[in-house]
C-alpha cells in the first residue's frame, strides 16, 4: 500500500508539529506495511516570503496530486500589515476552495487522563466526546458582496452571509451520516430567530432529517449553544452548524479538554481526499522552543488514516498510543501538572511512535 501526502508545514510551530506527525505516520507504516510518500510545499507567510503569494500554484498542484494534505499552521504577527489578499490566512480559504473542502470535522474529546487539565469542574467535562461538523465554503467568509467603502461620509465594512440549499443539504448529510456512526443524536445550531439565512438553514436541515429517521434531531440558537457547551457539554454528541458559528463554537469546545494542543481536525471533500490539521494556530512566539504539544497534529494523522485511507485499525493504533503515553504520565508544557513528567515536542513524538511499534 502506498499513499502520497502533501506536507504543508506553514509558519510558526507548524513545521515542528508536522515533523512529529510524520514520525508517527512512519511508525504506523512500519507496523502495518504502508509506504507513505511525502511532498513538501509552502503555504502561508513562508510562501509569501518565497513566492509573493501565500498560496503558490505549485502548492495547489501538490495538494491536488496527493491522496491527502497534512497541514501545520499559517500566520505570524509580522504579516499583519500586509494587504488582506496576501495575508497568510488567505491561503486557508484558498486551499479549501481549490480542493472543495466543505465539511470540517472537529472532535472534542476529554481524555480521562486530562480531566484535571480543563478549567471546568471534573464532573462537567469527564466523558465529553463531541463531534463538531462545520460547513467550510459558504457563509460570511465567502459571501458576496463584501468590502469596505465610503457611505454617508464614513467607511463601512460589510460581508454577506449567504447559504444555498445545496450547500446546506450537503453538510447536513455529512452530519447525519456522522451521527449514524455514533449515538444517533444531532444538534443543528443556527440563529433562526434573527437571520433569514439561518431560517433557511433550519428548514433544509429539518427536511434532510426525513432521510434519517433513526437520528434524533434538535435545534439550538448559537448564543444558547455557546452557553450550553460550558454548562452541560455532555448533552451534545454531533453538532452541525455554518462556517462562522462553527469557527467560534469548535474553538470553544476544544477548550473543554484543557488545551488547543489536543484537538485535531479533518476537512473533507465529496471525494475521499481531505486536509488534516491541528486546530491551534501558528504560535510564532513558541517557534523553535521545542515545548509545544504535537498531539493534535498526531491525532489529525489518525483522522487522515480513517477518513482518506479507510484504515480504521491503524487510526485506532495512533489514538491508543496517545492514550497510553498520557496514562504513563508524560505531558508537554500546556497540559503539565505537578507530579507528572514534562517532555519536549520531539520527545512526545518519540514516545507515541515508540508506543505504536511496541
């Protein structure tokens, strides 16, 4: 078996965590007889420095030719003054569009070993296992018209929140299929009491639900959902929502685990191709310090094996290795508590890779 993976390390801590993910993938390859071929390409600020654009044509080509894309992170404060169309973050929107990545899956799981790392009470977070399903290609991030212009003697900024029925149907089907593989419970989040766009969202999701009679569907306004994620997160199993609400809520849900360094993500297209990345940012202040947590990136590799390559046993091997290393008391700085063993970025990667091969 041979799979080609486009490696987009990006900026800040991105290349460092991707290195650890590759280390773990290679351990999986050795154990299961899989040959992973890697092609590195530039994205984000480093691409702008080298090519004058955050998303070079060569990077798009490498991503399209690969079986999956493995992304670190993009962005750095030094690029904040650049025009909007060449900011590093523009590359994320661009590559999602080029690869038609419309469904973002973000699991928010609280490992028993990390209950104490959460800022919430143990009885609130213990046992949390939520799958956030976020639509990626519509909403205010892509809606037209958009811009900044003079109106009545002053500048006005505007973005258009827009969803087409087909876009909502597509993401709803992903969410219902995901729910069918879990606990058959789906909560759709919108703002239908205020927004016309959300009213259409709710109507379409409800219509799609008729195809999945075994799934219990509920609806919740986004402001209430934000509160309920903190008040009683265990009420949720699968959550589906639009682009901007999903952006905010999935980051909120990630903190139930105590650290952004623990949460992976998968961005999927209609085909099996996907892009896999940790949800944390580039953290330029931590670059080169060898202290960041690579587990989110490593768990993203597990999602790659499961969703793009249909290798569930191999994915479980990575996930179980992570749990085993945590159970043995090893921690990076972000999840460290007194009495445990503090390790570096590369040491954590070594430990997980070693656990796979044992």
